[in-house]
């Protein structure tokens, strides 16, 4: 056992050292140019507008063994809610997709059956972060879809998957702050763009960290359904803007955050197993954001529980559940809060339970700029 413990700690130290030493040159300051941001947003929307007649087909790519939870659930749910496209989750194998850092879903379509039903390919492929970024089957299928004309959107560390498919070379890109050095090293002919939540270059888009999926999907909704539709969905999510505006400078490892990172990775003996009770029609987005945030504290794992077995979420996706346990902490979701408001409330609760430093680390991992409400008064 202790050999595994020290191996984990050693790997964590090595990861921190690589990240801390790999920040590279300081980022230029973010420019407060509202007109430029508006032009970037409009150019992104224009680049995503449909090119073929009929309802667009959107494939949310997944790896069965492990796909980032919010990266997958949020784009799928937003596009389903907007009803502007035919949205499928597509993976090497049909059926179950294990999500990380929590939950499992059923309903993925395998590559072969998707290709038979869509011989011309998808119109858009959304690429979440995956537990294995260089899976050969995923890379080959993604490259094939791009060759058939699909616009590709790499969400968060999905940029690493996009890169392995050969789709970042020579392009401008964003990506999660933690991947910045890796992406630059692997793609020396590509150009990293700081201070933008999303970047598009010749049919390939990339975004910053996990929560960038919110403005990016709203921009896609605008491209497919118009600004009124995007505004309506934004209101349901609890946001007012889907601008690319972003200050990248606060996001990254320093010595203080690095210490928190190591403690998170080494503190496995303090883990609490929580459960979130779900029912048919539960909001995928609020569930994903809250569960993602709590599990990234390093103190909590989250299981979905239901007395009735598998649950169909609001998007139509089937969530795998297990029976409830006695004397287990509950992750409570409020039906009165919109999804992004639920995230804000969750961050406040994390600060109250584990301290502001831990809340700030979760915001780092999710690359969430806030603002966080000053208190959690109901």
C-alpha cells in the first residue's frame, strides 16, 4: 500500500514541477477593448454558421473509458435545450461512457453506426477532455470527420485530443491553462492566443478551461438559431453574455497553488463519499457543474443515487445511478437556482467547508473567472 502512496506523491511532485517550470514567458496584459471583443465574438459566430441545408448534426465525441463530465454533459444539454441541431454522443463503442471526475451515462452511439447513418459526416464535432488524449480510434475518426467538412470544437483539454488528430498544426488555439506548455511544445507551428475564452481558426475552435463551454455553446447556439435563441438559453443558464472576454493571467500554478495541488493529490485518506439524489428530468448542467466543483476539492467523490434505477436527465441522456446509502453526505441541488448560479452557490459552500484557498483552487481547475457572490445568504 505505502509503495503506491509514495508513487502517487512522487508523481504529483513531478507533475507540479513540470507545470511550475513550464509556464514560459509571462503573458501580455489583457486588453480592455470592447470593440475588439465584439468583433471576435461575431467572427466566431459567423465561422460556425451552417453550410448545409437541413438540421445540423452535432457529434459530441467521447471516450468510453473516461470523458470529462462537464465538457460532455454541458454542450450536449445546451444544444438539446436549444433544439437547433440533431445532437448525438459518439464514442468508439456504443453504450456507457464513464465520466470523470464523477458519474456515468448511457446512450453513446458507436463510430460505425454513426458513419452509416451520416455518410457525409457531422456538421460539428465537439471534443471534450479525455482520460486518454491519444486514443488511436478517436484520433482517426476525428481526423476523418474534419476531412469531410465538420467544424471541430475542442473544449478545455479536448485541445490535446484535437492536437493528436493533427488539427492544431499551424493554427491559432486556446486550451486549458495547464496544457499551455504541452500544446506549444507539440505544435511549434501553432500560435497560442491568451485572454480569449474561445478561438476559431480554419474550422477548428478551441476554448479555455471547463467553464468556457458555457459561452462557447451559446455562441454555437447563436450561429445555429440566431441571437434571440442564444439570449433565451443564456437566461436559462443564468448568464447575460457569451463574449470571448477572458483574463488568462490569474490562471496558472505558483508556489502557493502548487502546495495546494500536492496536498489535493496526496490527501486521498481524507476523501468523503457523497451522494446526489437525482430524478427523471434533472438538470444535466447544474448537476455537472456542482459535482465537478465538489470533486475537484480533493476531499469529495460523488455518486448519483435513485430509488428507481437509471434516471433520464432533462436532455434525454440516461444517468447511471445506484441505491442511496444511509449516513452519507448529500450534495443538494436547488431547483430555484439556474445552473451557473448553482455553481456560484457551490463555490461558496466549498469555501465555507474547506476555506477560500480550496475554493480558489477549484476555480483554477475549472478556469472559472467568477464573479463569486460575497456570501451565500439564501
